[in-house]
C-alpha cells in the first residue's frame, strides 16, 4: 500500500485554496470595475468567478472583508506604480506630498476604487503596509531635516493618516471633488510641518505632479 504523504497533501490543499482565493479576488476586481459599487454582491462576485456561493465563505466572512482586502491590494499596486514620480523628488515633505496627491487624485477618478480603499483604510495601521512604511520613511527624513512640527515622526504619521482616511471616505461617498484636493493636501502639510515650510507651494507642486502622472486610468485597471 502506497504511503500517504500528509505534508504534501496539506501543501496541495493550501495551494488550491490560494488559487481559489485569487480567482475570487480577480472576479471581485472585475465586478467593481464594471458596475456601480451598490450592485456588487456575494452572488455577483461568485457568478463572475464561476464558483458556488458557498465557496466564498470558505475564504471571506463577508463582503466587507473581501472589499477591505481588495482595497488594500489596489492601494499597494498604485503605490508601486507611483514610485518613479515619488523618488524623483528629493525633499522629504515634497516626496510625501507627491505620493499622497497621486493616490488621492487617482481615487477621485474611480468612486468604486475609492470605496474599496475606504474599506481598507479603516484598518490602519495594517492598511497598505508598504505605503505606511514609505510614509514613515518620508516623515522620518523630514523630521531629521527639521521640517516637522513634531519631535516624534509617528505623531505626524498619525495626523496625516487620519486626514487621508477621512478624505478617501469623502471621495467614496461622492462628497469631494478633485478640485478640493490641493486645499486638503496643503492643510495636511500645515498640520504636520514646521513653521518655515511653505505648505501651499508643496501642495501646488505635488498636485501638478499628480495631474501629469501617467499611471492607469484607475487603480481598478492596474
């Protein structure tokens, strides 16, 4: 009788579950890209995936949990795409502002993506781990340069993150247009920056970079 390799069987099971989870996430991404957010349901996602509805609950407790994971993935993808624009900026606070401006500007172009991002952002600091790390790097460098109002960079991260989350929520609810982003970005910079920093200039320059950013049409298309 052939010996059963339990470790290999478990590995195969994990691989299969991983593939199925990936199929569900891709189906959800397509569903949110192609319909209004309110029209997306567990049933519509699983129909898109070609899987039984019950399979959904093997991988996610509910639709908001899937939305949060998908939103986190989308933000991470946009973060990777904006790195050339961000890294072209030498000044730490300007680099921070550029990243924030591009993300927010992109989200105003896709209410469905903004809704997903808002779901994910509700879980900060776990939301967008790579994004959060880069945010902290920029603000650590700004602190070293004497450009922060806070002695501890984590306080600036807390303030900036709170404003970002609230802004994304307002975009998702269609209560905020792209025209308001420069004012919000300037207000964020004034909240965290030292008095000598020209927050208005940094915000204007960052939004100019965001408007010329050559990323995908929306992060749902990433």
